[in-house]
C-alpha cells in the first residue's frame, strides 16, 4: 500500500498528534485549495488533507450500525515488547503535551484498553485510541502463534 489518506479539521494538530506516534512530515503540498502533507514512519505513510468548514466524523468505533471506514491498524510487534506499557507511556506523553500546548494537544482518548484477541491460530494484544479528529486507530502486537 502506498499511503492512507485522512481528512482533518486541523492539519497542524494532526501533524502534532501523529508525530507522537513516530511519524514525520516528508512532503507538504496543496490540493488545489487546501493544505496537505505526507507523513512517514516505521508504521507506514499517511496523507493529511485539511478540510475547510469540517463536519464531525461519524462515530465509527461506537456506532454498531456504521458502515465504511472503521480504523487503521498499526503492528507494534517489532516496536514494543509490551503494549500496555507502550500505551501508558503514550498517554503520559499526551497528558504532558496537553498541559504544555493545550491549543495543539488533548489528553489521549483510549477507546479500548489493551486486551488479548485470538485471530485464527494467533494471539494478539490489541488496543484502540482515537486520533485528534476522533478516528479510531488500532495498535496490535503478536504475542503467540
């Protein structure tokens, strides 16, 4: 996959949020009338497009009848040996950032605390958070196969 594209209400806030996840801006550009960028990191490449006069995103995680984009999933198997500790560290980082720069950051919203899930013959640790625009992000780590 080349990249995933996300429309955002605030591109500067989205950049700040995803930088905390290890992404860095690789290219900045415009898409005719609005700001856009690509961010890259160990977890892949994401394009952000700032939307003028944005509407709130649907609740893809909480609305069981929602159809469409559900979430992005990032594999942390090679990045951390412990998903709960990784998430605690990320929460602390966002809490501090929200105190230092409240215009750019909010405390991290955890949608699902780390839990184990069996998929086929493999067991994963899985957690969900919401990004700055409320879009669900899954973090998954293989623990047994």
